C-alpha cells in the first residue's frame, strides 16, 4: 500500500498536483516529526513509514515508570512481519533480541531501552524506546540455606553476571574444602559445584572470573599450593591449571583479571613473596612477573586492576606496610606508589577501584583502622577519606563498588560486626548501612556486587556460617 502511495505521489507530481492535496498530509513521509503514542513509547520514524518498517513498544509488557525492582521485562512489536530485532540498554552495544526482553540486576537509576526492527532488508533508523526509573528502598533479604554449601570461612566468591559462585575455605572439621555452590539470587536457590577433577581442598586461595570461567589458584591445604583449576559453570566441570612455570606455592596472595590474563602476586609460602606470574587460560601457560622495582615481599595486601595496570598496596612483610606498586603487565614493569599522605601502614584491609581512584579502607596496624585513602594513579597522589560517620574501625571486613559508592560491611573490631557504611568518594561522605534484617555479625566472609545488590555469605562468628543476605543500598 505504501509503495502504491509513493507511486501515486510521483504520478501526481508529474501531473502537476500534490498527493497531499488529494490524499491528505503525511508528515513522516515528508521528513517531519515522528508520531508518538500517548505513552511516548510508540516511535514512527520517517524510515518506518517511507520504508515500511515500524517498531514499537508493547505497553502492556513494561516496568512501571517508577519501579522498585532491579529486573525489567519489555515487550515490543514490528510491522510488517516477519522481522528481527536488535535491543540496546543505556547506550550499550546493540544486540540481537526477541520479545519480550528481560534484564536483571539493574542499578538504581533511570534506564532507557531501545529496540529497532529489520524487515525486508530495511532497518528502522529511529528505534522505539522506553524509559523508567528504579528506586528500591534500602533493605536486607536473607539468602536461602536450602542446599547451601557447608558453613565456612577463608573461602572465595565471584559473580558471573547471573550467579554467585563460592568455593573452598575452612570449616574446622574437614577442614579444607574443595566443594562449593552456585547461588542464583533471582530464584534464591543453590546448586552444588562438582568436585570431580576439582582442585584439592584449601583456604586462603584466590578466585577470579574471566567472563566464561572461574579460576582458583594457590592457598593452603595443610601445605602451600601452586595448583589451581578452571571451573566452567555452564558444564559444571573442572580443568586443572598447569604447574609448568607457575608461581611458587603460596597462600594469602592476590589475583586480578586483566581481560586476558590472571596475575597472581605476593603471599606467604613459609617466607614472604614479592614474586608473581601471569596466567593465560587460553594456552594454559604461565609467565613470571619481574621482581625489578617490585614492592617488598608481603602477604595479606590488596590488589586491584585499573584497566591498564595492577596496583598492589599494604600488607605485612614482618612490618606493616603503606607502600605499594603499579604493575604494567604489557611492559612487565613496576613503579612504586607514593607514600606522601598515604594511609597508615596496615594489612587485612580492603581496596576497590572506582574507575579513576583506588580506595583502601580499614585493616589493622597494631590497632584497627577506620581511616582510609583515595589513590589517584594518574598523578601518584593520595587523599584521606573522612572518618566522620565512618563505620567503626575493623579488619577482615568486605568492600564492594556499586558504580557510585563503596560499601563496607562486617568484620572484626574486637567484636564481630553486622554494621557497615556506604562511602561516596565524590562527596567524601559516609552513610551507615541498615542493620534491620541484616545477617548476623561475622568476619572472614565474602561479598560480591551484582550490579544492583550486594550479597554477603559465609564467615565466622564463633561458628562457621552458611548464611548470608542480599543488600539493596
């Protein structure tokens, strides 16, 4: 019909009179403003009407304009049929999709969804869109204990994008664990991880997520380990990591993921270490990190990845440390971090990366600490974090980065803690976390950030725990 109208328009111009006069005006065909439905969600682009492709939101399948859920399902349609779709959320890359499209673990902000259809070789150049705002009241929600792993401490936890995986640790009975669990917060359910071909039981190991697999390495199983394993949650299967040219056996070290390599560094092997190695999972191979200009040997330090370099800081080397180093994995070079205005020396603290700053907080240096520091690697400078309204001084706590705030929780301040604080580095302000329905006080637990909530699990408060909770800040 549209092609027939276009032909009639051309024919009308040839005859010297306008189709707009004969058939009425169509502003979209004339490149004017697109039509939008009463909910501002039905986008008619000029390409829609001229090319015959229409994409629009199904307003019966959308989140409310103000939502208290961190998930959203959006329906959409097209004309003519059949057609294919591509979707985009908040300016991310376009991806093939089908209606309805569901997103989970969204942060608390305003989100914009866009969708465009392709039919008959033509793609809508002005996508349909829908915007909504997520605002979730601060609260805690316990995690299920049904089928949860055994209670433990000194374990590891990673976030895959859809599930939390906990593994290893110490329960005082076995005592070294090589079992774990996959926790799905959408269904509040646990599934055990396979132990077939899993690394030997251990604690004080590290774990990183590559995007497709979890890699655990090192730790203590009654003796220090230089073994590890690659765990694929989609197949629930383990593959051992090579020990050829691997870093020497150790525990209480750090590990980060660069996007292509795992870098392990430092730790305790009976002696303190300032050695490390880069592990390539695609080739199952190791390459040592240089010790030239590396920080002094240490353990119970922290390490973060900036996107271009690893920054290690603090720890204990026979004395408490407030030194560190920036490691460039592409050049295998170390540069020391400044100690001017750096926080007091400490170990068993936490560190997170904001995108521009490393923030360290808490720990112990003969006494518990509540003062931290923001480190800017671009100019090698430190700025102290305020202590006003900060949580009580502690160590063996956890910290996560939400995208706008650091959340610290739990730990040991001379007593087990179930308190914490949200720290905003742009304002240098602390806000206490709620204790209403919070998990029981503990230390040696783990915490991950899903994109919308913090999940804490396990730990110790006189007993090894298999409880936890999700926290919406």
